């Protein structure tokens, strides 16, 4: 049984959540077979830069501050290209994301090719 996602920063109920509709945008000829290929998705919470000396000194318990706000958006990356912004949600005892902004279907396709 699937659990409804819960926003980590707002605590909303899951009653207004549903899967996004499938895109009806036409694909270029020959790309239909590629639709079954699985691609890795990376969720970027934030980033920072540290001197090598600091990194070498990391140990369990070291806190590394990121350039992102605590309840700010995260980025959904595919192949290093940002396709969307999202918010973190909890799905049972796992993390998930709810897409809040996304590139147009044409821009998404161009970034993947």
C-alpha cells in the first residue's frame, strides 16, 4: 500500500496530491523506444566549497554548511542538467520530492539529448 507524501516544511495533508499527468507532447520520430530506458535522477540540496585542508580534517559529526535555505527548494538534475525545482517530502520513512517548477517538455527533451 502506497503512502501519501507529506511536506517536510509545511506538514500538509496528502489529500490534494496526485501523480502528474503524462506529457502528451509529440516525440521526434524514433524516440518512442527510448521511453523505457531508466535514467539516474539526482536531487541537489545545496553545495559549498571547502579547502582541501578542511576536507581532510572531516570526521564523523562534522557539519558542512550548504548554500541553501533550510526549507528552500531542491534541484532535480538529470545528467547534471537542472530540469526542475522541487520541495522535499516524506513518504512513510523515505524521502521524496514534489516538483514545483519544471522546464517545458521541449527544453527537457533538448537537455537529455
